[in-house]
């Protein structure tokens, strides 16, 4: 616990004395970042610097702080990239249905700014996905015509 300021001593001289005593005792030696410049010293002032730093340390993107309708709009914009690697039409429809469910939940109980958000047309997304999927996957290569297998002259009878 820190000692109390004695009466009759100015705060400035009392604080300066405590700092000087701590320096003499070596309490400021080997602190992390000693001798290094302060981070962000040359950057312009940002009043939300601590929010950005906390989000970065937690591994969150700035998108996590957006209101629900704006987050949904961003997901709708990124939907083609989201479904592009999916292997089947069923998987694409499941992703679109899950997004539409969240959109409908928001429309039933809106929160945040009034930003128009509509459900996504699953058939249009699937059509786009099929067109891109067909471009990426080359068609079957033509091979030599297949000849029927030759029949053997003698056939074995079954059951003997």
C-alpha cells in the first residue's frame, strides 16, 4: 500500500520524491520496452485507440462491432466468395438458408440503424455458383470409343 501524503508538503514535491527514491532503488530497471520508442508516437491522435488495440489483442475484426443490419449486408456482399469453394448445390443452399434465417430474425425484431436488408434468392446464388463451378471444373476428356469385351468361346457352367 502506498504511503499517504504528509500534511504541509506539496503534492508535486511528494510525488517527485517518490519517483526519485524508486529510481535510486532500481525499481525502473529492466522494465519491458525500456529504451524503445513509444508505440504510435508519430501517428495522428485517435480517440478510440484503446478500442482498436483491445480488438486487435482479442483477435476481433472491426466488423464484429457493426450493428446487425450492416453485418448482414456485408455477409450478403461476400456470399459469392463464401459459397465458391463449396462442393455441392445442397451445401450452397444450406449456407444461403442459414443467412436468410438470420435476416428474417433481424426483420422480425429490428435493431440498430434502419438499413434495408432483404432475404437472398437461393436459386440465383445456386445459378451463379453452378456457372462458376462449371468454369473451374473442366469437362470430361473425350476418350477412345469403347469396344465391347470379347466373349469367350467356352463358358464355365455354374454350380459344378
